[in-house]
C-alpha cells in the first residue's frame, strides 16, 4: 500500500519493542463483541490509475460550467481564477500545515491571515475581520447570534432579499435557543419596509446587498433606523466582487458584515468548500466568533504574528465560548487573499466594472426577448427575469441544449406559485457576448 | 489545544551568527506585508475591456479608494513563496500533533478534486447535469456508513465542530418530537473544547464527567449522573488520552436506559477504522473528520469536512440536503426541502450541499486504501504510537499505564525540578526539525504532551524522532533550563509575545503603522 511506509519486518521489530506478540494485543480494550475479525464489505485497495479512472468516469457525467454558456449565480459565481492562485495554495507548506498554534513555525499562515483580515476589513469598510468562517451562510447565522449577545436582545429581522439558504441556516442556529426570527416575505420587487419591523426588542436586521434577487439598495436609512432603536445592521454580501464598485456596507452604516468569499480564488466545486468572511466594528471584537490573528514581537524584537484573543474561543472557554467553531476555511482564505493581492486596487475595481457592464449588456439583450421581463433597475452582476413560463421548466429545456440558463427561484423557494416564473441570471467576466446571444435565442425559442 | 502555556516573551539569549544588511539568513527571508509592497498602478491581472454601456448601480458607486495595494504577478508569487517557507508542514517532517491526525495528504486526491467535472460545477445546476456528483456523494456516504456500521449519514457539516452541532441538533429534535424537554449534556473532563461549546449552542447545560485513574470515563460516576434530565452524552472514543473506552457498551446501556442518546466525537476514528464499527458500540451519532482520518489536507486551519453518521433512532431527524437514489435506475436526487413524509429533518446547516471538494478527496483516499488498507491504517497508527510510547516511557512519564491507541500521552512529572516546562520541550523540538506535539491537552493531565505520529511515518523516521526526544529530555534533566527558555533558536521567529498581542490587539495593517516605522 503506497501510503503506508511500515514493512512487515518493521512491524515485527516494533511489536517486539512494544512487548506484545501481535497487533491484536494492542486492541484488547475493545469489547470482544465489537471486534471485527474480517474486512468490512467494501472494495480492496487500488492503484492510482484505477482510482483516477473510476472517479474520472463520475466526473465525466457532470456538465462542467466552463464547457457551456453558464449564467448561474444565487450565491456562487464562476469567475476566472489566475493560475498563480492554484499553484500557490498547493505549496506543501500551506496545504499540509495545521492551524498555526505554534507561531514560530507558522509565520507563513499567520502573516497571510493578518493580510487577509486587513483585505476583508478594507473591502467591507469595517474596522476588523476574523480569519474566516465555513461559508457565507454559517457566517450569517453567527452574526445573528453575535448581535443578540451584543444587544442582549432576542429578535432578529431577516430581509426577504436574503438568500434562502442563509435564512435557513440562521433558522437552524436559533432553533433551540430563545432568539426568535421575524422573516420578511420573499422580495423580488425590492419593496419591503424593514424599518417598520424594528422595535425595542430587535437585536439586528439582516439584509443582503445586492439582494438574492440581484437588487442593489442604499441601506443608509435602514442603518439609521436600526441605530435609533438600539439595534444593529448586519449586511450580507454573497458576491464580493461587487465591493470593487459599490459603496461598502461599512460606508452605509453596517455594524457587522458577513460575506461569501468564493468569488475570489475558489472554484464553484458544487457548493464547497467556500470561505465565510466576517467583519465588524473594533468595539465589538470581543464578541466575534472564530479565530483572529494579531501582530506582536518575538523575543528578539522582530515583528511576528500569533492567534490572539482566544479567550473568546472554545478551546479556552469551552461552554462559555462565543462559538464552537474550530477548523475554519484556512486554505480558501489563502486562495481568496492571493487572488485579491493579484487584483489589487486597480484590478478589483476593473473586475467589478467588467462584471457589471457584462451583466448590463446581457440584461439589455434579454429584455428584447418576447416573454422576458427584466425586473431589476439597480443591480451588480445578477438580476431576476420574469418569464412567460415556469422557470424550472425553461432551465431544463435549455440544459438539454447545452446552456445553463440560470437558477430558477423555485429551486430555493419551493411551493411558491408567485415565484415560479422567476429566473436568476448572473454574468461575470467569463461570459462572452456570444454566450449572451445563445441564451437569448434559446430563451426566445423556449418561450415561444 | 492549550489553555496553559500561553507565553510571554522568552528569556534566553539571542541566537548566534553575524548580522546581514537585509536581515535575511540565506534561504530564510522575510517578506513585508503586501500593504508595504504597494506600487500604485501595478496589477497582477490583465482584463479585457468589456462592453461599453452606462452603469446601472442606482447611484451606489463607491466614492473613495479601497486601500488595496498594487503588485505585479512576479512580486505576488515571490511574496507567497517566501511566506510558505516560514511554515512547518507534514511534507517537511514529523507532525505529531495529538488529536489532529496529521497524516500524509496524497496528491492523487488533489488531482481528482480538480477535474473540471467536479471543481467546475455549480451547486444549483439542473440535477440532470450533475448526476456524477450526486453519485459520488452517495458513494462516499456508503463508505462512511459501512465503515461505521451506521444506517444513515448527513454529509453537509463543514468541520468536526459543525458535525457535533449537527449530531446534537438531531438529538434535541428527537427529544422534542416526543415532547421530552431535557436540559443536560454530559461531557468528560478530557473532552475537546468544542464538545461543551456545541452543547451550549444547542441550549443544553453541560455537566462534566470525571475520569477514573486509568484515564477513562468513571463508569460508576457516570451511572450516578444519568437521569431523565440527561439528553445525551458526548464521548470521544478512543478518548483524548489516546485510550479506548473499555466500558463503552455499558456507557451506552446506561445512557439509553434513561432515554438519552450517545454522541461520539469521531476525531480519533483513525485508530479503529476497519477494526471497530461505532455502530456496534451503541452509538447514535458520530461525526467523522474527513480532514483527519481520510487525509484531506488541513490547509493551515481548514477547510475541513465533518459528515455525521446516525443510528436508526436519529436518522429521521438528519438535516437537509441529502441524496437519494431514485427507483428504477432513474439516477440520483438531492432532497433540498423538508419533505412531506415520515422524516423530520431539523433544518439546514450550511449553504448548498456540503464540502464537495473534500468528499472527492476523501473518496479517492478510501478507494486507494480499500477495506484492507484502511484496516492496516488503524493498525499501523496504533503500532506507531505504541512504538513511540514504549521507546520514551523510560525517560518521560506516561500518563496512564498500559498500551495506548493512536496517540501516546505523557504528563510533565518527568520534568519536575528541572525548571523546564512542557512548553519548553515543545519549542526545543522545533529546533530539532519537528513540529511540537499537542501540549497542555487533555486538561485532565498535568502539563500534557500528546504525541500522535499517524500511520504514515516510517520506522526510520520514528527512530529519528525518538532519538531527538530522548536527547531533549536528557538535556532538560541535566539542568540546562536556560537553553530551553530561549528555544527555539533556529525557527523563522523566536518565542512570540502572546500577552502583548492580546493586551494591545493589532488585528489589521493600518497605514499609520507604516508611517511610524519609517
């Protein structure tokens, strides 16, 4: 077996050193009734070639988004990842290191995290950011809990423009506690009045920008309404590239910002692993979940980095910790950070602009298709279409023609007849004008 | 991890060697923060112009600059390569971090995960275009269920602690479904910190179970603690002392006897995979860290993946989404909404469907090993740990007598009177070219040193490690405490002042920092 270095002779010598006659002696604490004498009913070991062949066959049964015109978004976006990113994250020293608990031999990971935290704070317009969460949805749930701890209140208002998975994960996280959720109806028209839902019990309002339906909104008035009532504004961003062009949540008055960082450096990968971003105001940092990296000096006075403020965390505080999170999304945070470094100020701004203009051109093209209504007025790189037919059926028809047309809203909102004809369409720098033409003519045909 | 051993600045003397003008020491080179390498206007990507259309942002354009630095691609490459060289890694040497299972990460896994059919599929593509992915999830689930002897699995949890949450949520949902409002979760003193933190997130009060003199759960104490108010016990097996809980079946009986459930923290599954099925031990739910037992890379702190296997009693409460195989060969279906049927999922834990990239890697690893290889994994992991234990027992102090499972636990009594601490030993190991063991955990042992070599270390490698450890211990006992207080001497940094970092937190780069330095 290629991953196991011990030879039979090694094993014999080692058993002798241990002072037992067979390996079974080392498993004698296992109750006799639970010892497996033979092998479990699974295939025997295989060489690289065989495994690659078998899994390659499974991979071949999926339609790679890059092999066809693809317009899917809804919280996961297909962007071009520079070759440098994937090369660097496969460096052994990043890939096969553990959490940097021994800082003297982990400065690479730690300095990267310090840079990552700074990048996240800058793009969200916040003062501090942590070293990552599992994904945007779990970060959203953690933000709700943090806001409740900070305000000592127990009502959380969720916008109807929040991604349904973020809503559901938040629901799960409060399911067995005293926090209750006030969930607004799905809001494709951007007409909801969240301020009216705020009262003296409200810990926070959670709103996504651009919304699940693609709408961009000015959140300043909502922030004011929150703050006037002693509540916090939590802003969710599922497409971080938008932050290169749109006013940051911090600028609009957010107290906590959570985001899905997948768009930078991380492939679609059928939904994971991704990377959750979590940023807040400095004064709230001690209620933040997750790891934080901080600057310090070593014994010789040289600058260095360590994990810090760990008295918030489970390995120190146990049941009194701010969260149970331990392993987070280190390598995806690295990918995000490298991609962001490659882009820099100019690159992120340009990339965002390119995404936006590609989406505007696509919206204009699709607006000319009979049976299609473009619902958004202000958007970034994704918008909602109202079709003359149920969207799921249209998407299925187009998939048959080798076009991944977008995400039917009904995929995430089951049994909502009013939403059945809505289709979410996203465009990124990966989409060409020819892609848009193919989508438009296929839609035209399907809606005829 | 630790809650002792948080250090302030060390006290030893400076490392030897002449100064250099750059501060570099040949291959050992620092790299400034990216923000200190800003070359305004430089950029590491080239983008096309795109369509020339007016913006439709509704007046929400960002006004000021973001503050991100500009670097060209060669500078970016060099920055991260230099950073990488300041990390220790499994690919460099022994990484015996107890409870973390730092085993070799096969690159076949990486290759497979990067096949476009896996890496470039959107989670919300029509099911007809992702049948291979759904089948892969189903197949991974089959391997996990078969290896654990459990009938159901939830794949979506993102890491071990997230899996614990999944398990406890299902347990609470099961109690509530029959109108049973229990309040307490029992957790051994030796447990990972995530266990009590998870129980608290599910709204439970945590009660601590004492350990007996052999390092295992005190069965008599446990039996006295279980009553109708107990919702569950959370037990790691093999436990964090590296020992198999001999009385586990009686623990299960005691817990089930009062209508409570048995949650097992599967962090240490590597020790028993292929030799023991948790389902045969009376366990109701257990998470499996794919990034431990099944070799997906730790990546400097994630991403992980923590699927949870369930007993029949808890299976109906498992979260969405999950994959089912349709009848009549009609392919696979992902259940994403709470179905109108006899099952009662407690909800959703994560965006989309789980850590697919980790599923691909883990399955490639399992298929490579097969049922025969996985059993050998457990045996070699246990043999390696016992070899280390037996080879150090005469100079260090084994915490509990007898053989161990996959990790060897020592306490710090062998250091008594030397002026050298567990932390000092850890730092001296760095100079010898090893990553330190886990220190000051589990909490039930004073000054704990927990060594988990894993099965992917060779005998020669272990002999070298053992030789180094014996040398370090002899030096400690010879009264050279001052040397230890200064270690490490040869790492990219010497001891870092963690107290300063916590007292005056600097959590991001500020331009003022740079100005002040200039």
